[in-house]
């Protein structure tokens, strides 16, 4: 039986009771009053037990909800940290790649300059050597021509 129903019956008993003249007292049917009180005594522990069960169930649901909320927050934090780390790693890799490309360009320019200097130096030496050889060839030709075709003696000067 519901405790509120028993309270309503108790109130009804009070309203049906007779008032004692010139006092604030009423005459109540003792048997009916004791019957309602006994029913209340039997019902109250059951109502308290139900209320305690509801409170325990509420506490359990709240604890589960709190655990789930904590788990979701932790997952969100981990995800955010991963994204930040990934972004930081990407930025670091990009900066490193740009640094490597810049260094490679500098090294390529330096290698090109060194190669140009080497080629210029080699060609200059070759030119010098070729000129020396050309002079030797010309001298050899002149020598051979003078041996083969001696120059006639010059006529004596007129007198």
C-alpha cells in the first residue's frame, strides 16, 4: 500500500472525527486510527527500501555517466594531442625538407662554380700547350723548308 494513500486516510479520519466543545481537541475512532498507524508502520519500511534502491540506482547511473564522461574527455585529449603532435611533426619535417633543399641548392651552385673553374683552368692549360706545340710545329716546318729549299745567296750589292 502507498504511504500517501495512508496519510490521506488518516486525514480523512481526522476530518470525520467530532470536535470537543470549547477545545482544539477531537474524538477519533481509536480502532481505525490504530489500524492506519499499523499499516503505515508496515508500509514505511517498504517505501524507504524502495527509495534507497532508487537512490542507489541513481548513484550507480551517475557514476557510470561520470566514468563515460571522463573516458570521452580523455579520448578527446589524446586525439587532440595526437593531432598537435602530428601537426608539429609535419611542420618539423617540412622545415627540415626546406632546409635540405636549400642546402642542396647551395651545394649544387658551389659544385657548378667549381666545375666551371676547373674546366676554364683545364682549357687555359690546353690552349697554352697547344700554342707551344703549334710553335714547335711551325719551327719544325721552317727548319725543314730551309734545309730543303735553301735560300739563294743574295746578289752582291751593285757597285
